[in-house]
């Protein structure tokens, strides 16, 4: 053993004391190595064989190992392989002490798991430099391990937050869907079906109906700008303004002296909603709306439109009409007026109100369905009625889009007029 190991001047201690295991069947060589390594500021453990070294590692896993290659019983290579099995969770830097210098033998050592080699007789300067290199690698490895732990903890916390948010959104979806209490209702002269499907957990579409003056039915189809929670909260607020359960709070109804309610002109109702949104709601959202007053006895329908897609009327002979004044969305500008328009349903006709999630649904070629595509679908589904119509419509949209999810919320109202007996 090179006597320079004993004469080596004491080096500065490392930032954190590392445990070094010295494995050699020669007591003298262990003593010489141990004396130097201790002076360099390390905590030193010794073992006279590979088997003894493994026993030490099971009790105290070292940070660095200096092991002789050639030892009776378990060789340094065999110990290295066994050490790697023990130190999977905490990496240890392994230096083989050897007189071997052939490339094939060096490769064999690396394959067994060794990180570095020091040739005998050991030069103190070289050994200190090799240990310093090992310290740098251990430092980087442990920094990386700590960062990975922090990343894992952060991801776990994000997952917990996501799970909590997802659970809340599922509950919010149930609450939003509950705003449409009845999806199908039959009247003496017609049948009403409603459909509400959000592109995410919750969305900005809302459809509904409410009883108006005797023999009249109010219908509304709303599409709030944007998606997600804030849009859904606004639909909940708007549902209160057009409530079927609380007619006194319904801005579309006016109470008469006898206690009955009359349907106000739809264009005036939308103007009222526009003022309410601008004056009372601190929001950047706006919404489109189609409000209709259906006379269940005569089939006469008066409507007002605020930027919503045109209503589609499918006549008994299959003819389809899509028309309306368009108008500005609600909540964009004050002082806007809206225009009332009318249509007359005859027995066998049906009225369809849809959000733009249908007509603006992109196809596999990137082109939107548009009004012409909707007319074709309605003609294909002329014999399908009630809730089955919406199921078939969604199926056909899925075929058109090439996927089961749509980029926008989809909602609709279908009123099928039978007429008086």
C-alpha cells in the first residue's frame, strides 16, 4: 500500500458527513485506508469480507464504498451486485480497488454496478479526487431525489385537489341538470321534450318551460357565453328569472287583479332581462335567448330572439322553415330593443329551439353543420318524435363530428303540436 496515504494532508470536511465502508481482507490495508478517509472528514465503517460488508450494509447503508476486487469467498464484483440490490432506494457510490486494467475487466466491473476504479497501489491524491467526484454525484443524485419527492408530493396534492374539484363539479352537474326538472311533458294539444347536454361537467346552456296565462306555455332556450362554472352559475341565476315554480319572480309574467298571470310581450321580457344583467349582475358574460309564448289551443306562437339561432318549424308535409330577426345578445349593450315575430303551428307541425352547439358542430372535414345540415337531419328524423328525437339527433351529430364529445354545449326544446280533438 502506498505510504502517501498516511502522509496525505488533511483535506477540508465535506458539507455533510458521508458514511464510507472500506472492504478489504487485509487488516493493514483497511487501517491505512480508514486512517486517511477519517482525516478527510468521513464516518468510516470496515469489513474484512464481502459477506461481512453485506451485514454492515443491512444495519447502516453507506454512502460510498471502497472495496477490494480480489477477496476470498465473495469477490468485490459479487459484493457490488449484492450491494446494488440493497441500495435501490438510496444510491451508494461504489469504487473498486484493483490491480486490473484490461478494458474487458473494467467493463465487467461497470456491468456489476461499480461507479469508478482506483488502481493499486493506491495514490492518495487520486483516491481523494475519486471520492470527491463520488460526493458530487451523490449530491446531485440526492438533490434530484429531493426534487422528485417534492414534485411527487405536489402532484399528489394536485391530484387530491383535482379529485375534490371533480367531485364538486359532479355535484354541480347534478344541480344544473336538476334545473330541467321535466324532460318530457304531454299537454292536451301537444307534447314537449327537452334536452340539455354540457360539453364539460357543467355548461352555459339552459332550456325550460313555464305555464303562463290559461292555455299558454312559455318556452326559453338560453346559451351563456363561455363554458364551465361561471357560465353555469349564470344559468342558475337566469333560471330564477324565468321560474315555473315561482311565477311572482318570473319576469315574463304579469299578475292580474284576479290573481291569474298573463304572458308579457316576449320582446319586452328580453329588454327587462337585458337591463337586469347590465344593472344588477357584475359579470362579463352575456347570453343569447329565444323566448316563446305558445298558445296550446290555437298553435299560435309569438317569439323574440336575442342572438340565438333561428327557431326551426317542421311542417306536417316535411317542409322546414328557419327564420327570425336575430337580434343582439342579452347583456352586451344597454338601450337595445328586440323584435317580436310569430308563427302559426297546425296539427302535425313541430317547433324546434336549439342552441348553436348544434348548428356550429364541426364535422370531420372541419365544416360546421349549419342550418342546411340541421334541415337535412330534421328531414331524416321526421318520423321520430319525443325524447327519441333528441337521442337520434345526438347520434347523428356524433356521426357527423366523428366523436362522441362536442366542443360546445348542446340543448334543445321540441314542441309537437297535435291540435284540439
